[in-house]
C-alpha cells in the first residue's frame, strides 16, 4: 500500500531501526523491491530520481509503483519518494503524479539560496501533508560511479545545521557525512558529525551514498541516529551485471521474461539482505 513517508520514518526512528530508500529505475527493479519487502515484511521507500523521470515520464513511473504497491504489496507500507529533486517545478510534477515523499536538493547552491529553495518546496508540500527531506553539504558522485574520488569529499558544516533546520522547518535532513553516490574506495562515514548534529536536532537523518560502505558502518550509523538509508548503485550495477551473466551462461535466451526473471531475483536477494541489515524486517 502506498502511504506518506512520515508514518514509516517516525516508527523507525522511535524503534531505532533503519529504513531502506531503494532507488528504482524501471518495472523490474520496482517488482524486485516490492517482492523483497513482502517476503521480509518490511516497510520501504522507493526512490525515483529526476533522471528516471526524464526517461519514463513522471506519471508512468508513478503508476508502476502505485499499481505494484496496491496489488502485489498491499500489506506493506511503501512511500514513493522523489530523490534529489532540484526545483519547485519538479516537486510539483511529482506530487501531481502521486509521489508521497519529497527530497529537495539545494546543496549545490549557496547556503542562503539552499534555504530559500527548501522553504518554497516545504510550504507547498506541507499544505498537502507531505514530508520533505533537505540536503546540506553537497553529496557528490552518481549511481553506478566507482573508483577513487578525486579531491576532498565534502562534509556538512555542523554550525549551519541548526540554522538550516530552523529556517526551513524541514522534516528530514541528508547531511554530507563523507559518503559519495556510487562505490568509492576513499569514502567513509564521519561519525563525529552525526554526534554533533544530534546535539542540535532530533529530526530524522538520512544517509546517501550507502552502496559503497561496509555493512557494519551502516549498522553503526543507524544505531547512532540515521533513520533513512539510500541505496541505488548496488541495484543499478546488479541489474546490468545479472543481464550480462544470464546472456553469457545462456546465449540461447531470446525472450524478455527469460532474461529479466533472474535479474529480478538477484535484486530481490540483495534488497532482502539490506533489509535484514537495517533491522526493518517484520516491522509492519
């Protein structure tokens, strides 16, 4: 069932477990994510980026998620989340299409302009009782990227956190904690930043770029105050690798279902492992 993210996040924060925001790209990844959630009896958040929206159309991908949530995962709380929305216009389009959770990412802007953009989005979303996630400190990279990040990994400035939260009234915060979108050898969580942030605010924290991190680091981050954990690169890479593997082992495959079924199963297995790691299994 499709619901707003506040119900999912508030329960997880209260009970101190993590919620996976699994970034999805198409019908197959949504199927795999929903099936994993059903089998693990876990609430989930399905994240959709503006890049996917540009590829599928905002109404098309929203209807795919809504249909699966209301038919194949009717007993599972699922939020449909706009990942890294960059403008008020894209937020409005997502809400009109049926998204039930929003991230506005103004982290690439100067601090005051980030606040201004976030304020505008929050005023619009709160009228519709939709929670908003803001981002502070740019989190670089992209889903599927890998290697060694060149230069310093951006980190949030703790002294800006309280001002940002007070001026925007944001519901969730994604601070730059030393992670990068993708899988990079030189990324790590700065746990001291989590502690400093928790001293000034109790709103739910979001960890982006979790695909390149060891499980024990993610588990520790959840214990220390992170509630929502975004995972995208592992799904994206696994989708492609599984197709390549199937074609290599079975070059005779000539049907979409024969090609995609192993891919769905591979992604579902991975997501079930992430759900277990985050502690959200059997939390519905």
